[in-house]
C-alpha cells in the first residue's frame, strides 16, 4: 500500500542495510528496528552505533575538521572520535545511529506501552525524533492519544469475527466438548467450501484446543494432555494425523508452516500456552478450552487468536463471520466476565457486548433476538441456482472480480488531468478579516459598557504546498503526483491573483480543485473501463465461480414487522418466506407491494445494500440495486428472465443517477451476449436486464415492463 501511494518510491531497510542521502531525498525510507537493539546500555558493542562504511554521504569529509565540529555542535548527542581541545578536534562517527540522529526521523513504535521504561524512553529520545507515534491497545497513563480505533471500527472494516459465541457444554467428560468442537469446525468447513465455489476465496477453519499439559513427562490420567486429545481426534473422530498439530515449548508442528496455504492440511492445533501471544491466523474459528477457565489470562489471550477475519472481508455467511468458544467445566458468568475483561484490556471494550453465551443445544445461527428465514417452499428448487453476472478481470487463464483501486485507479495517468477549470476560477476580492473587540465598563453609567479596542485580523491559511497536497490525497493517492498538481494549480492562480488573495480564498480553492480532480478522475476512469471492455480485459461474466449467487437464508430480527399488501394480506411472491418492512423505505415498499401482485412475476428479492448483489463500475462506490425480479415461464414453474431494478426519488435524480444509468446501459449491452447455458442445461435461454425507475413514474414504468414481458 505504501509502495502504491508513493509511486513505487518506498525503500524498506533493516539495521544492517546501507543507504545514502540520495535514497532519503528520492524515497520514503522505512527502517525496521527492534527497540532492544538500539539500547544505549551496551551501545559500544552494537553495530548500529559503530563506525561503519556506507554512510559517508551524510557526513563531512574526514579532513574537514571544522565541518565535523559544526555538525557535532548542531547535534550534541552524536558519537564522535577525539576531543574538542585536541589538535584534530572531534570527528563524528559514520554510524547508523548518528545518521538517524541527523535525520530526526519519525519514530513509530508498535506495542507502545512497552516503551515506557526509563531506559526505553532514553533510547528513543537519543535518536532526536521529530515525532514519536505509538501504536498500542493499552496506552498507559501519561500517553497522548490522538486517534482511537475501537472494536466497532475494526468490525465495520470487516477485520474481526463477531459475535463471539461461548458454548457451555453440560457434561463432565472433556471428550464431549472436543466432539462438539469437531462438529462445529466440520460444519464451518462445509460452508467455507460452498463460499469458495462461489467466490474463489479459500478458507479452511481451524480449531484451537487448549489442554492442561503438553510435556512428554507429564502424560498421566490426572490432567488432560495434548496426546490424550490427539489420540481421541484420531481414533474416535477419524481425523488424520497430518490434520493435527501440537504447539508447545518442546514440540512445534506448525513452525515454518503456511497455515493459509491450500496445501496445508492442518485443521486442529493443540496447545497449552504457546499461542497466547504473538500468534495469529485468520483461519482460526473455534477455541476449545479444556483447562481451568477461572484463569483470566489463559482464556482472554487465546480468545484474541480466533478474532481475525479471513482476508479482512466479511463473507456475508453468518457462521463464517463469527467465532466460537467451547468450554469444559466452566462457570458461565466467570468465563464471560473474563473474556469481556480481556477484550477491554486489548482496547476492544466496546465490543464486549458481542460475547454471546449459548446453551448446550443452541444452534449458533439462531439467537434469542433473531430468526433465520429461507426460501418459500415452492422456490426451494432455486436454492443455490440463482446467479447474477459481475464485471470481472481476465488474468491469463483465470478470472477474478474487478477491483477499483487495483484495476481502474492504478491505471489513471494523472498527467492527463485538465486544470482548465482552475484557469477560469474567480476568487473573491474581499479579503475577509476577523474582528477582535475589547469591551470594558463605561464611565457613563447609562452606557454601562463601551468598546475600547477594535482590531481587524486577516483570516485564511497560507497557500502551503503540503497543506493543499494533504487535502487532495483522498482523490490522488500518489503524494508526489498530488504535489505536482498543487504546484500547477498555484502557478495558474498566481498568474492572476496575489498571494494575499489566494491565502484568503484557500479553502474555496481546495474545494474547487477537489471537484475538478474528482470530475477528471471519473472521466479518465470511464475511458479506462470502456477501453478494457473493448479489449476484452473486463468481462461481464456469468459462471459459477465468478458470479454472485443469491443467499439461501437470511437472519432477521425475531419480532420484526412483516411487509404486507395494501389489503393487509401477506405478500405472496417474495423469494423468502417474508420481508421485514423496516428494510424498505416508503418508495421501495410501494414498489414491492405493486410487483408482488403481478401475474407474470415468478418471484422477487429485496437486494440488501452493502450485503448482497452489487456491480463495480468505474467509480469506487459499488452499485447495490434495490430489487431483483424474475419473469415466470409459461408453465409458471421456472423463470425465463431476470430484471434488476434501482429505484430513485426524483429529488435524488443527480449525477450519481446518471452514472448508474450509464453502467446499467453497459450491463444491458453486454448482457445480451451472456451465455447462461454454460451454467448447465437448466439455465439456457435465460436473459437479464437492468433498469432505473424514478418516483412519480415508477408505476407507469413497471406497467410498461410487465406489458412487454
């Protein structure tokens, strides 16, 4: 990401690497350094502080004694040879440590709470940092938080699996708990395989099992040992030995193993404490705790190992977007409190309420306040068989979904951006000023107060290049290119206006520049999109592994109000058993009720925004249509045509609507060429069409559609 943002000018170094002044001037240089290796306590024995070749460009020539003295005076904490009063004076060491002090680096410290000892603080200050940024889940007292990432933020960014389901097994036999975990993991893998067949994303759910003992000399019947669990998994659950790994201080079956690889068979990892810190695998879904759950440290650290969401992207399959904890001999309240405390200790206290206790026989998909709805009985034959096309990229002999940043934005040539609008930009000639007034008590008792001082103070920011550049980086992701655009813009404006007038209008200038850049970016992106379609690089494709399949079940609130017809009768043609009324706005409710009455309609589906079917065009935001309709065939037992509808109020008819219509027009043109038959004989002769329908005219438009169906 940094390399992309810097236009390929990112240089990543370790402490043994050499670099020059030119490297620093032309690149974003990132050095990875372990804090203990920079410890001044024994710096004389450390390479980072030793005189070394390769850094000469940062220092004066060896024979320029005066320059060395000036450099040391400027940076008094530089290491040097010699003495100030000696004949040759002092000479700075050409060490990496000295280079860092001269450069006054930005220091970013991971696990910042560990850098608060006196020695650590002294080490950090010794590098003359321009700023120190800490990353910490538990910032200590005295820190200066400038940004707080909550658990909900992580969840919204699809980075973690929530809810956390805690299953309290009502049993005195640990094998029952392991068996329940195995069954859960197996059910997750079945869902994961279905998901892979639809999306191409590989997930192999892993179960972590915490035991009481792992040492070779500790095998006895008094404690649950790793070998006990492994033997049970192999002999009674029929699990192959290569799917089971033990991780302990004595034995490490996962060392050097890529757990995310399709070639890796591991599905169970047995441990005691070896995974409690520093270990992470997003495929870990199930945690089985066979130890004493009253130990707060044991349980809370391990729960963190199963929270990470694979690929930082929700699957939209509830079970694959959540995590599971199975406990043996637990005190339910105690374990819930320990998990919640652990989340709070990790800076995720705001999601502690997402820890859901479940009874021994509770299905994870069915919660107290939710219910699962499925297809109507007469539509069940369509489960897993309703596919919709998407724009995809052809790469060699394979296909993947179109990605805006990777496939469109990265191809934009920012040199083609036109700044003509900035040439015609008219600035306000009124230099706005702040008025500062001092008020005092008046000597005149009738006036009470009087204005003593009035000061006019010019407002506005200085037309600083970096200030403007920072404000356009959300549009132009490359900072060097953004800087060049800023330069060109200010050159244009300075040809017409004074710096004072530009400074006074700087906010307006930035707003107009952003509008111009957004407009130009979208024009160029559209050209790229169309070009790639013409060159067959982008395809509007319909096949099982690259298309979207409508979900076969949805989870809704338990006591939600159901959508009904105007008469109060239940709707009859929705694909699912019912539709929650709260999922639709007023216009959408009217449209849904109207289409539900149409004789030529077989079924309709309310497409959920940010969750269901979408189309990725040449703009970043995806298009989520409102409805998916199907036309009934003559026998009224299958569909022959699919209609995708986006509804819009007239007051919302804007540039975005025009964009959606353009994308839909392309979809319709390419849709004529889609072969549904390759999905199987049962899909042949089906067609698809995309429409936008506006408020005030929706009924007339729908009548026209159903009339020609």
